[in-house]
């Protein structure tokens, strides 16, 4: 009969599976759902300010896109495009908003968030509701 041997790796595995791991990250509450859209469905991109653009998609769908804190010159941009590694555009900072600022040239800003809105007025209202006291 063979004697039972316990290895350090076996103990570590058993501890992680059955007893939890002390270095495991703490729960951060409910995950925020990430919204993605198909880049081919975008019909129009309109800048609202230096942090937000309004997207009009096919089938009467509208979205508010927020870029990473102040993308200087976005409101005055001549041309705006979405630069994404694939056809899906997500608010995960992997997709970029590209535009040409008149005096500076090409600029790119990471997209942080995409939110569905009813229309342009609703998008402007949402932006206004998030502004802090001035």
C-alpha cells in the first residue's frame, strides 16, 4: 500500500478551493452593464461639448457617448469618427473618438461610457443633471 503524500501545491489548491484565498479581490458591488453598439449602424455624430457626443443610429436609436475627461476642442471639431479595433464600439476605453481640431490637427480620446437616450434633448438634460454646482 502506498503512503498518502501531500504536496505544497496540493495544499495551496485545496485552500483556494475550499477555504478561500486571502489575496482574492474584494467584491465591489454590482457590476455596471457595459453597453456596446455596432459601428456600421452609426448615421450621425454630433458634438455636444468637450466631453460628450450624440450618436444617431439606424432604426431611430440615440446614444450619449462620454469621453475621458475633457477632450479639448471636441465641440469645435470638423470631422468626428469612431476608431475601434472591431465593429463593436464599447464604453471601455478601448474604442476611441477621433476628430480634427481646427488649430491642432488630429486628436483621439478614449470612450468611457455609452448610454441609450430618447433623443438629443434627453442627452442634453442628462449632461446638465450631472454637472456640479458652479
